[in-house]
């Protein structure tokens, strides 16, 4: 009898609780994949490896950045400008507030920067050029610099999450980066929800200040699924259990119509561009220390073949300068005309012949001018199938002009270790070439000056050493953007990079995005640019929130 | 009995020590360090990475000499502290494992136990019935020779994409919230089924083949023939054959645990099903020392524990082992 009662009780409990089984209906839930690769463990805005959507969904920045128009869009800020050579003034919006209801004011902005002055945080180095941040009123902030890095500041404006002083002032200095910050108080449109071992969940904050300003995001909850393999993402798209996939999925151009998938462009290149894939050449190894030899390599490869065979036209070839998107404002067509490279194996052969790299011993491979043999290994991480295929093609093309190059695929950690320690001949990489608000980020990565040490991690993995170029890139950062002077310096940088070719830009990796329309429509596309379809970390400020606002549920 | 167990325990302890030491050592000798790799992928201000780098190296004590790190590792292990994950900072490794390991158990335990029991029964039937045998053997061979990931893809394609009965990935629907209610349990079951089926079927074939061969062998032994000449029924002879045939199958179970677990890693990847498998693969890719250590430690413990259980079972079902240690023979 007793057991029967308890069984009944359990059944009653189960039945009554089933009402809460669904957190939100399917047509109120946006299911995305491609951002995170592991469950959320940190929501800490000060720690760079936090779960990626924290900045954008929970914490917000002063500005958003639209990579399509290359414009900064006021977000927390109402406006901002350089009021003198050294002072940048920001006016905050009126009436904005944190998710706990406290007002978000100039005090919080000042605090966000001062906390990095008083503690060792990843963005502490900004105080090398910053002198003071002062709140002139509750909505007016002035950044006073001693020697402003204008270009970097353009990126800083949309990268730095503003944090609430009333919460963070109480956190001890040694805890700032350690705390997981599980229930973050931010200013953004979503709050952290109940996730799991294979997902991260965000619940809409119906009290978001932006509802009146921008409009309310449509999805009541966003579920970021952690997907272990690209083909699983494809299966989910086919089953319609995924609304937006930000994975590289081979074959999308040929299956997209059959499965009702939408991409940004209807035709090639289908995807927006996210970064430049470059071939780094180890300039510390002969003959890669010879600029003529490096330039000849650039003429030897036909990136069209990579675009066609590997990416099925989902990526375009790169400009010889490697610049794309808003960066092309600084592209100097004359310099490219004069020094740019293009595919022509005959030119490459001629350059090599003239420089003395001929086949001395008749084995079919070109040799060093002193007659000794040379061979090269090109590496990319094992399992990165698109890059693996690409370096097979690049090797083929090198071999076609008599240069003995072979592809190799070490594990990712080994690849990275060899990259950082300069223990390679050639490799493909893109870690620092992502779309941004200034070409400074690209140049400072291609030709970073920080190369005289054991581990080179900030770019320039081929350790190309040219103080004149380093100085120019530094100078470019310190000149007001889009002035005659800054354009002149930019031209000079492009000229040196093309003449010296420390790294060869070959193609532009895509901002991979495929969407399905069973539950949500009005996705941003070329003809309907209502946002930016990316859930990658650091990309939410590029217009993903606008996408959420403009989505339409299917009734 | 006590002697048997204490001898086994000693062996397990030694195995444990060496396995754990190796598993501490190997990741550290692979080139590359996790912190530099982690940081290289962040866009940051000039100089920001150096600050993070020194912060991490100190936090994780990677600047200490290796022997000190090793001693520290055992010390915290005895306190039940597996350290903090580098790539999933600041989550303790123990918490990550706790969240993941439940998914391994719910797939592994039923698939191992059920495939073993059903496989042995089917194999026994196949061993004595020629007609059934002709039909079943090719199926068993097909199953047992299928690689786990390949079979998972087939299952996923047939039941998920073509028939559309089961969802192809993850532990439960995106709209679901975990809770003790029917809707969630049903949803969870639907997601659990395909990874389970994969693990179950691939293992099944091996057990069935093993048992079939054992039964054929046992029914040809002298004791069976003797029983037959005494006029014992076929059923009785088969039952004796089964009892003898099961012994190598139990040993086989202990031996194959390692393969089964690596099979489950691959199956999890195909179904994006959470668990230690994927966690470990990610950890190895990013050389997250502490997470690798933690995951392997857990796997070592699981395998050793399962072996121990098998040893005990063996003693119960085989009187010869029991008696040899208690000195009765």
C-alpha cells in the first residue's frame, strides 16, 4: 500500500512538472552552432577566453562595427569623436541601464578603464598611451591620451566591454580574472541561461534598454549547440534542428537549393569574408631569406585552383595586398599595379633563373645558387581538411616550376609549436588576419616587430626583420585615419610588403554561414542586409544583434 | 578468497601508479604548450598577451621544475583535486568530468551488459542450431568487424536522415530543459537511442561469435560425449557447455573494455553526444595537461574497476578459481 502511494505521488509529480519541460517554444528559440567548441565555464568579461557570446549578448561595447559598410555604429555611446589631437570624447546614451536595473553611466566607463590601470589585465597596455579617463557628466566621458594610437583605438571602441562598477569594485584584485562570473550582470539583451555539457543557453532580458532604441530581439532564447564535427552540423541543418550554422561545410553550393539553405550571396562566393589566409615563409632559412625568391613563389601559385577545387567558389582569391572589406580604403591601386603579383609560372621561372636558382645537378629540382639542393615542407594542422587540400595544390604548383615542396600535416599543437618557435619552412595561417576596423591589425600581424624572442606569437611567424617597415606600421597607428598622411604611409607599407613578400596572401576565408527557414525567416543576406549572420566570438558586435532584432518567426 | 582479492588489488595498485604517471608524463613531452596556443588565437592589444602568459604560467605552476610539478600532482590527487582546466579556465577538472561522465555511463553500461548477455544467448543458439547459424553468422561477422565510427554513421544516416525517427545529435532537444518529467525523459531517450544502438550492435557480434565457437567446442569435449552416452538430455549437455563456455567470455569482457571505451569516444563524436570522449579529444588537441590527466585518470579508474568486478564475477562463476585460492583443491 505504501509503495503504491509513493508511486502515485511520483507519477503526479512527473505529470505536474511536465508543464515546465519546455523552456521556450521551438519558434521562440534560435538554435545556432559554430561559436563555442566547449561548454561555458567563464562569463568573465575581463578574461579573454570566456564563453564567446558573453560580449555582445550580455556585455556591450561603446560602439558596434559594421564590416559591410566599414562604419562604427553608436551602441552604448550616442556619439564619439576626437575633439582634439589627443582627446576623444564619448557621449553615452541617456537612460541606459544594467540588467539589475542600476543606471549605466560615465562612471562605469571610467571604471572599466581604470580597473585596467590599477590591475594587470589583458588590456592594461592601453595605458601606455592613455593618460586619463574622466567623466565630465553622467553621460560624457573624455579619454585623454599622451600619444594616441588612432588606428588601434578604432578597434578598441567596439571591442571593450563596459562593466558595472557597482559589481566589480568589490572584487579583489587577485580574483578579477579567476572568477567565472556565472550570473553576469551586463547591459545586453540576453542573460546567461541553463546550459549543459553540449550547449550554452541564453535567455532574453525583456528589460533591455535597447528595446526602445533598436527594437527587441525576437528569439526568447538562444541555444548555442556544441557540435563536434562539420558533418553533424550538416545533418542538423537537414533535420532543421539548427537554424544558423557557422561551420565550414563542404559542398554547400551544390546542396543549398536542394535542402533549402540560405547563404549571404546567392551565387559565388556565397559567404562573407572573415580573414586572409596567408602563406608564411620562414625568412630565417635560405633561400627564403631572399626577397626575390619569395616573390617568385607568389607568382607560381594559382589561387583560382584552390578556390575552385577546395572551396567550390565559397571563397574569393585574396588581393596581393591581403586587404579586404573596409581595409581596402587604404589600398593603393598604383602600388599594386606596379609591385603586385599574379599567377604566371613563366614569370616565376624567369625570376628564379635570374636570381640563380637553377637546376644545377639535373635532378629536375632547382638548387641554391651555390649548387646545393633545396627542399621545403609546407605545414597545416592535421584534420583541417580545407587547408590540407590547399597546401597539396600549392606544393603541386611549386613543383611545377621546379621547386621541391611537400605538404605535411602535424597535429595542431605541434603545428602551433613549430609556428611559434620558427621551426618550419612554410605554413598557412590566419590567426590574426580577421576582419577589423583598421588595416593596422592586419599589418601589425603580418609584420609584427616582436620577433626577437624564443616564441613568436603575435604574428610575423616567418620572423621577417625590417625595422623600416616596423616603424612605418607604428607610425600608421599614430596618424589620424584616412588623412593624406595616413594614406601615404599605408601605400609605403603595401609597397614594402609586396616587394619583400614575407607572407603571401592567397585567399579570403569565409564567414561561413548557412541558415534554414523552417522556424525563422528574414535572415540577413546580400539583398537584405539586416545584420551580420555570425555567432563567432568577437563577431557579435558586427551586427549579429541586429540580425536577432530583424528575424521573423514562422507562424 | 582474501588471498585472491589482495593479490589482484596489489596488481591494480601498481598498474594504477604506472598508468597515472605515464598519463602525467606524455602530454608534457609533446611539443607545444597549451597557454601559448590558447593566447595566439585572441586578438589583443600589443603587450596584452604577455600579461596573460605570465599570469597563466604562475597560476598553473608551469614555471616550476618538472619533478616539483609531479610531486604536486600526486599531492593534490590524494586530496581529490585534479586541478583546473587551462582551456576551460576557471572550471575545475573534477567539475568538467562530473558533468560529462554521466553520459558515458548511460551509454556504456547498458550497451556492455546487454550486448554481452544477448550476444552470449544468441551465440549459444547459433552454436547448436545449424539453420540459425547459417543465417546469423554473417550478421555477427558484419557487426563485429564494423568500426564504431563507421557503424555510427550508418545508423545515423538510416534512422536519423532517411527514416527520420531519431535526432542525429546531442543529448536532448535544444528547446528542452532537463527535469524529471515525461517530456524530457522521452526526448532524452530518443537522443540516447542511436549512440546506444551503435555501441550495442557492434559489441554484440563479437560476443555471439565467441559463444558460438565455445558451444561447438564444448559439445565435442569428452565430458559432453560421456554425458551423452549416459543418456543425458541435449538441453542438459548444452547447459553444461554454456557454463563452461561463459568463462572465456568473462575474461574477454575484461580485455575488451579498453577497445569499447575508445569506440565510445568515436561514437560520441559522430553523434555530438557529450561525454568524456569528446572532452578528452579536445583536451589532447589543445594539450590541456590537467584536463587530459583528469580524463585519463577517470578512464583508468573505470577500466580497473570494471576489471576488478570481472575478477570477482569470475571467482563466483568458476569454482576452480575460488577453490584454488581457498586451498580446497
